[in-house]
C-alpha cells in the first residue's frame, strides 16, 4: 500500500481493520443489486473518488486494481457512502459486464445457502 492523497477529513471518518482496509460493498446503482465485496485502503478510496473508476486493494496480489482494467468488466462509480460506524463503504456503480472474476454476473450468484 502507498502513501495516500485522501482528504484528511474523509480519512478521519474511516475505521480500518488491522491491515488498514475497509470493506467496500458494491451495488448496481439503478437496481440495488449487490454485485461484490472488495477492500479499499485510503489510497484506493482516493483513486476511486478522484477518477470515478472503482479501484480496490487486492489482498492476494498486494496491489491496486481498477475493476475491468484487464477484463473490460468496468465499474463507473456513481456514489460512495460511508456507513454509520465508519467501518464499511457502499460503492454504487454502473457495472458493465460481469462483476465477479469467475464470469458470474455477481459474486453471489453461485453461493446460495438458503
């Protein structure tokens, strides 16, 4: 993770986990469908807010990734909100293509438990 340019006012609101990350729940802006869960640190949030392209921190690759940069399945950010405790983000997007890295429409298509 890198040094961030995130506004200190926004950074002060975030409650990060031990790795400096905040979960980001990603939702289709017009239907309310939950597409995926990803992780952001301050720099990923800064990049998302300033570019309008959903940017996340990959815990497995230990690097930033812009959703759709290699797959073409992009997320144009419509809004970002912080929950009441400051420990989760809601990222509302306009999704193009599949949201899940498996090719499923959402990351929750294959795992119905009930």
